[in-house]
């Protein structure tokens, strides 16, 4: 292993200047004695030498007589030279060279040969290193000396592992030598600019950005319309609500096929929601009409014509339909009032209705609404028989109301009867 010290250019120039100054000072002390006499001087330049006979009275004049030019990179050694006396001058030529050592590149001034550059720059050379010039190769200006250390690297990329023997250098250059193209957003470990000097593993993770669109629902609102012909506390849905839609755009970061991050980009409404329209009654109930409150699944409370309270085991949705029922009948219904008794023995009151017992047996639990949405008769029990059961009029029920006036207002209209059990 060879180790040498690096010298900076400034120090080398200083050596030249000091040497020249010393020589000049010596020359000045004897110039008078040597004036007019000739003497021989041998000038050694690197491995070449020349001897001249001169009357020069200074060191630089001697070099001029020998037609030798120097620059700031050169080192002139004249320790044994005295003006007017035979002597020797040595010139070590300095060359501007570029050195790439294990992937790191720098410029320096070198002397003599490649080996000398390695010494002066304190570069450690092992048996594994490869140098692009022989050690005794003479230097020249602009020379590029490359010292590389072969490495065995493993590159994990695109689901495979590439093994390759390469010379040291930056991760980026090694990947290029391995034929691996890396995009600007790809993740590279170690860092792309890192210089590898030992066998190591390189990982490349592919990064792509994809735009993703999602459709989300927009909840609708509810508006209300008052109806003076419907009893207060009763409601019906005039127009069902329709949810709107909006398109949301996200930007996904995908690393080796896996989404690692999602960023919101924009959103736009592509379908406006339609509000639900609910008609609610404002008419006050007649005297003696107690009615019952029913709580729907959406927590809305309504009043019914029936006096009976809906048992907790049943539930009614926002469209006034039981969430569970066995069957339903749709047809015309009439109203009646004032009977003193019923066929089943039950007390006549709102909530006890007359039916055809062959279709709906006495005691059957029912839920009744008018199809026009103006009446919610509510929870009822089959407890009487109407004349329609025998006369073939097509009526399916006769609903008991709290007053004759209420019966007149109801008249004859279509209803839906839900059989609860």
C-alpha cells in the first residue's frame, strides 16, 4: 500500500518562489566577481539533461540561455548552483491533471509520473484497485487518472435482483452501468449521490402518481307544506327525497404498486340533491278526539286518528309504512260513528274498525293510512263487521271516527291496510 501527502497548489508555488529568491540573493552577492567570465551549467529537466556554457548573471538568465521556459506549476531546485561557477539546476515540471479516485473526482498539479501523483495525494491503493495508466507513466497536461475499485452490488428493482461487478462510483452512475433507468420521483436507497466504496445493496422503488375519482352521495334536505284539511300531527310524504352526487378527485402516490398516500385535489357536484317534501296537517282535532302519538324510525312524531298506542314491538318508517308486516290490503274504505256496540264485543272508538272477518279475522292488529296521504288512521284492531261484507260494494273496511263531521270529511277514499300479526 502506498501513502503520500497531498500538497495544495499554493504551497508548491511558494516553494518555487522561495527557491528563486534564494538563488537570486546568492547571485547578487557574487555577481561582481563573476561578471564577464563563462562557466558550465547542467540543467536536468525530469529525466532529460543539457549542459550549456553561459555568462548569465542570474538563474533566470541561465534558463533563458538554455531556451527553457517555466510556469507557476514548475519547481526549480538550485540548492547547489552559484552564479559564475559550474553547477546543476533541476526542474520538476508540474502538470495539470484530473484524478478520479473511487468515484470522487478532483484536480491537482502532478510531477513526474502517475506514481508520484498517488504519493503526493495520499491515495491508498490496494490489490483490488485498477489504474488506467502504469505507475511509471509520465504525466502530461490534461491527463485524466482513474483509480477504481471493483464492487459486487445487488440492485433490487422491479421485483428482481440484479447482481453486477462494477467499479466504485456514485449510486446513480452504478445504476446506469447496470442498465437501470431511474425516474425523477423514484426512491433510491442509498441516496443517488452517495459514493459506494464497499460492496452493498441498492434498492430502487418505483413511484407513480395516479388520479383517482370517487362518487359520494349528498344528503337531501326536507321541506314542509302545511295542509289545513289534515289533522294537526299527521303528515305524509308528497315527494320522496333524492340524494345528490359529487365527484371527488384524489392524487394517489403509488410505490411499487402500493398506495402510500392520497391527497385531495378537487370536488364537483354532478347531481344536485332533491329535497323531500312533507305535507303536515294544521287542522285541530274535534272535541273528544283524543288520538295517539306514533314515533317513526327517524324520530318524527305524528298523531293518528286511532286512540290506540302503537306497541313498541312495531316500528313505522318515514314513509308511514311498517318496517315489518305479514300482508297488506289496498282498496276503498268508508267512515262510521255512533254505534253502541260491535260484533266482537269491543267498545266502539277510533281504532276499532269494521272488516270482513273472512278476510281479516277479529282481533287482527293493523296499521292503516289513506293512499292520498291526508289521513294516518294508525294502529287499529279488527273488531266489527261492516255491511260491505255482504253487499259486494268492494269496500274493504269501515273506519270508526270520533264525530259525524269527521266521518263526512273522510268520506270514501282509498286506503292501505297493513296486517301486523
